[in-house]
């Protein structure tokens, strides 16, 4: 075993001991939930922690990618958040404990490339048969419905919750005026709207203040859009910015899941995405008219500005 992997094995042993200590102090009534995908997926799974806490009376441990750990501390029912540095550390932890994982079995370590593990280290749930794969899972219901069923839970369709009161945030200079939060880019380029279209949309509402959030600013030609926070916020800070807004506009992105979990009036621009026919990653929103999905039967790059302007006027009464 090379030095980096030995480092992650040692770290995994220490973290498994933390989990075992919590388990002993709660008579074994502890559930560990692995969240090793994107930030939006982590927020989607918050209701699973509530289900385990409220229905099973379990303490819950969130084993999550290090970058996403701060937002998981905002989950109302989580007892402990344990970050892991990379998939090798996660792999060792699943081999050393009863940790279950229900994502799809084609992971790659972002730091060290394709896993070269022996079957000894194959997490238990990677071997189970499932009707879900990357080609069809978005046609089987919301993300939460699919993830909860794959994990052996009831098919949950509950809206996630983020409890801002649990967080620790940076000092953030927010606009004095009420503002709309926007996220202009998603992790997948197929879900990202062109920056020039965002600028044309914003320019249609000169009396409205917009705050752009994301890793880097894309809006440069709209004087009523503040992009100064881009790249300067933690994932928890972003939740704080969304929570203090009067609403959110974006595509299917991590901040859209924040907006849902914070019950903000939102307009989510949805487009054709791969070959999925019933694409809806948001759970528990069916009866909330303030959280609107604007579907377009074309690719995101072809979504017309004029139509989105109409949606914004109707939804926010601008």
C-alpha cells in the first residue's frame, strides 16, 4: 500500500472509532449515512436523517465529502458530521464498519483515479442488484425517492430542511435592498444557461437587485447584479445568502436545492437533459406553488430569454 492510501487508512480507523463510541453511548442505535456525491445530492438526502431520527429513534452520522460537510451541519436531525478527504478514505471506512452506501457502483476517486481495489474492500451494497442505473434513475421518481428505496428505506418524497440556526457563518456583506439570489452555472454544463442570456434576463428588471452566487462570477454587464460574493463563500455561507433573499432563480443546481430546503420563492429553469423523460430532482414540492419548475423541451443552451422573462414576471409579480 502506497503512502497516501496508508494515510487514508489511518484516518479511516480513527473516524470509525468515533462512530463506534457514539454507538456504544446510544446502545447501538446509530445509523451512518454516506453522502459522497455532489452538494445538491447531499441536501436531497436530508429527509433520510429525519426519518431515521423520528421513526427509528436513531442517532445519525453523516459521512460526507469534506467540501460539503458544512452544509450537512444544518440538517436538523444529524448528530455527527464526519468528513472524508477522498474516496479511498471512504472505501476503507466502509470496509471497517457497517456503513451502507446506495449510490451506483461505478465510482472513481477524484484524487487517485480509478480504484484498483480487491473484492475484500468492495463495499457491501456495491454488490447488490438494483433496477437503477445512470441511464434510468431520473425516470423512476425524484432523487430522494430513488436514493431512499436503494438504501432499503420506504420510498420517501419529503422536502428537505436546512436549519440556519445551527450554522456558523462568515461575515457577509449583503445588499441593503431586498434581492433575488441567482446561480448562473451548474456542475454539469448541460444544465448551465449562457451568461449572456442571464445578463439579458437581469437587464429586463433594472429596479430589482440580484446577487450572483457560485464559484466564479459570470455576470459582467448588469449594473443591478452584485457578483462580489462569487468564490468567497463556504457551502454553508451560500445557504445563508439564499435564506436572506426574497427569492431564487437558477437551473437545476446545488443552490436550487438550498432554495427548496429553505422554502424560498423560486423559479428553476429546466430543460431537456440526456434522454430522461420525467426529470424532477426536487422532492416534496408538489403542493407549493411558490417553487416553480419552468420546463423547456429543448437543451439548456436553446432556452429563450423572452420566455424566461415571462416566467419571472408571472412568478415574482415584477
